[in-house]
C-alpha cells in the first residue's frame, strides 16, 4: 500500500512540473476537442500555435481561442512544405523558443491541427527536443483526425473485418494514383487520400476511369464553416482547398 501511494504522489508531482504538451485539437470544430486537450490548454501558461507565414491566422488557434484569451499566445511559422523556408532552421528556432519557456518554469502547449500522429509537423519539434533536451518532460494528447470525422459524418466504415486501411498524401501524378488503386483493388483496401487540393483535376479523371467516382467520398475543410462532405461525382469545381481528402473503398 505504501509503495502504491508513493507512486501515485510521484506521478501527480511529475505532471505538475514544467513541460511541453503537444495537443491535437481536431479538424476544425471546437466541439470535437477532447476533455484532455481542454484540460491541458487550461493548465498551460504559454500556448504556441502554427501559422504558415506572419500574415496568416492559425486554424489550430481559432479552434481553442475560447480557452486561450488570457495566456501567452505565440505563433510559430511552420514550413508546410514550402520551398522558401528552410525546414531545419524553422524547427530549430521553434524548439529554442519553446525550450526557453519550459526552462523558465512555464508549462507550454503546442497546438496541432487534427491528430498528433497523422502528418503532424509538431513531430519534428518533438524529435529535436527529445534528442537535444532529453530532460524536458514532453506529453502528447491525440486529437480527432479529419479522416475519422469525415467518416463519421457520412457513416463511412473506415475499416471492416478483413480490410486494410492505407493513408497517403495524394500522389503527384495520375500514373502513381492508378498504380496505387490497381494494387489496392486486389487486397480489400480502403484508401484515405489526403491533401488533394490542386491535384483534383487528374484525381477526378482517374476516379472516372476506374468507375469509382460515384462511391468515393470527398471531405473538404472538415469541421470548418465551409465544410463539404459529398461523393466525388457531385463536386464540380476545378480545384480543392488544402484541407481535402478522399475516402475510397476498393473491393
């Protein structure tokens, strides 16, 4: 009994130490925040959030603004795969800013749009901190992914018994996408193709050619005011926003 009480007290004490918590805030709808995410944000004194450049707002920060009004809110520019940014320099600068607050005794939260394990830029920051500052306590709170949210909004089963789920960024050419679909058809696979965006034109043609455009589900800006969830055949525009995905069941 004494040992159990000691471990309980030790864990509680450890959780109160200055730390970095990476918090998944879901795809866009504040009502999809987890209780753990809200608790972590409320306890933190400093909130870091990603922006694509100095002049743009943060989708992640918008989701949680109800809980961050009286905290230190600090933007970090994330490369977002843009050629005009040096990724290594960006990550290193972000780490130095975060570590400075933690070492000064502050509890810090870094917001992550969607889930912390799916194409999360925050993983680069976590990797550097673990390698360079191993004594800093880090925690990760998962969030609801756009894939899960989109599937739920259309009662789409992401994986059934005997199926395989493949999550990929959108291929850069129609030949790559055709090859992926061809291989997947033989294995009862569900494809979750993310970040379709400007590649939608050739993606649409591939879906038509493979005769799956009427059953493929598109999800744009999930959880945001301009959200669209519909079948690919219903979408008539020539491009998609950055936050776009397609769910394809191949059987």
